[in-house]
C-alpha cells in the first residue's frame, strides 16, 4: 500500500536568463552567470518538487526553444532566474508560451558592491533586479502577470530561501488537483444547503474529476478484508491512538473489542477503495437504516479516515467536497488540515472551540489522539468509536472554501493561535483557538464573510501561502 501515499510532486521548470550582447564585451561573464544559474537550480532541488531545467536563455530563439522543451515535460510551475539585465523578450517569450504560474527570481551574488573597486563587469554580474520591472510590466500588459517575485541575495539569505520554499509548496498545492480524482460517496447531510456542490463547477475551478462512489463499492472491500489484514490494522490503530475509558458524558461507553475489530475492517476497506479508484481525496456521508450494513459501515469510518487524512489523503465528512479541497491544499502546504467547524465559545478565556465529530488529521495532533466509545453519534445514525484530540499549540490557520451568489468558488482564510487548555471529553476533536480579537468579534466577522460551516484547520500562519494558491488558481479570496 506504500504507493498509495506517494504524493505527486509539482514539476517545476527553471530557466536562467542572460543577455547575449554582453558576452563578447565582457569575456567570462556568461560562464560566471551560468554558474549562478546552476547554484539556483541546486537550491531548487533541495525542495520537495521535481525540477526540470530549461537551461540558459540569452535571446528570443533560445527562449522559444526552452518553452517548447519545458512544455513537452508538462511542467506545472516556472521559476525564471534573472542573472543580469535581460531584455523582456528573452524572458517573457518563454513565460507567455508556457502559460503556467511563473515566479521571477532576482538573487544577486553580492550583498553589496565594493564601490571603490566596482567595474562594469561586476555591476553586470549583480544586475539581477535591473530588468524585473520591465518583465513584470510586460507580463501585466500581456494579461499574464507573474505569480510572484523573489528579490534578495544568492547566498545566506534566509528570507529568499523561505520564499522559494513557500512558492514550491504553492506549486505542490496546485499540482495536487492535476489529474486528480476526488471521490464522492453517498450524499450531503440532509438539509445542509452549504454542503451542496456542482461537480462540474468543481472540475471547472480545480481541474479535478469528481468520481461518484457507491456504498456497495466500499462494502465489497470491507467484506473482503482478511483476518490478517484486520489484525495488522488493529496494530496500526493501537500504535497511534490511546484507548480511553468512558467519561461523565452518558453517551460515552467502554471500547468494545467488536467495535475496534469492525472499525479496523472498515479502515482496511477504505484503504482498498482509495487504491482501487486512485483517489486523491474523498467526500462522504451515508446514513443507512435500522442498523443495516451500510449504516454500520458509514458510522465507523472515522478511524480509517483519520489515518488516511494523516497520510495525505483528505477525507471530509457530511460529503463536504469543498472542505475536502481545502484540506488537500492545507496538506500540500505542509500545514496538516483537519476537518473542523465552530464549537461553543469560552467567553471567559476569550477563545472558541474548533473541531468536529468525524475525520481528523492526526498528523497535527497535540500528543497521542484518543479513541472513545460512543453509544450515539449526535445527529447521525449508528454507534462506535470517536476520535478526540486538540491540534498542536501555537500558530494556526483556518481555510473555508465557499461559493458566491453567482456560483464562483471563494476562499476565506484567517490566522490565529491554538491555546493550551481543557477540552470536552466527548469523543470529538476540539482545539481552543484565539484569532487576535475578541471571540465575539471574530465569530461575527468570520460568519459575515460567507463561509461554509466547515473549514480546514492547519498549523502555522500560512495565510500568505493560501493567498498565493488562490491567485494561481484564479479563485477569489477574503482574509478575515
């Protein structure tokens, strides 16, 4: 099953751009600048992306050739490294022909010139930013503005390196939807209008195929689980989760061996369903009736879903396709992304509890997550095992993907803090969150932005990265 969890890396093209008229005037300059280009490529290869070199470009003909070569490699993103002053034709020709998000990079070798000894050669070797406004302006005029720009020094520049890392994560987030199939099992929770989604509109926005999955498909895999597969999954579950005794909540109960065994079988069935259909994520909900097989499967998916979500395959309950996409973005930005909604406020500590009663991202749990037996899943059918934990304390970001009155998708994002403290012991996740204002003001402002009631909760302050993802995907975004 290992191949199931191998994430597709973004295929990132790199070109280094120079200016051919300089070479005969300044012997050795071309070779020096080519060396800086290779340094930048080496820097890129340290990131979690697949780097495709388009080589050194110093005139229009080479720019056309680089574009053709990179297009044949089906790149997802382009980094254009400016080695000196270059004419916009040398850079923009490739950029406009490739038609992928492009980051213009100007990293000069020296932190400053030695003014008493500077020669024209030395200036040209550090003239990386000179053509940045020219190229940026031309791309805007062409209707294909650069996704971003990185300015700094080639060596010992932590800000520039962090910008490179962030843009590579953005590239991976966009790449996650390419050639992807997001499963849709069952139907939305009855009456949740905000969950309803047009699969065609989803495909038009994100580029992914929405694959309809039947409960019969999952039941087939669950019923085909062997005893050895179930035992191995139980071992995995017990290595990850802590088993909790009942608490004062009357719907909590001891964990029954048959509950654990059934949840393990459903988890193995989910693994096989994902692998068999080549799914990148899954939105699901199925009620079932009178404790029938589909009800028992649908009400015991939480453990398997949480394990899969922690491995980079997001599963969103209540058939929330939009939040499944938000969780996928969060995951590829290395922030986790746990299925969540607003729970009660604590007006004394000025925080809001954030969590849910379904699949969660155990990768960002603050300590070992807990399994608790439940006689009732509130508002839903069945009984079984619930997952309980808070996410790591420190900076957090929440991302909702909603829709506007004309049906367009919209991202809504806010940054806050996960605060240490008590949470209810009810078999659900809960994280104590503060959003740098009074809790009442935050809830008013967040809900006024028009989110769905679900969102993805991730670690770190990644609002800027999410804004970049929205930009390269052509999606409206609002920061709260």
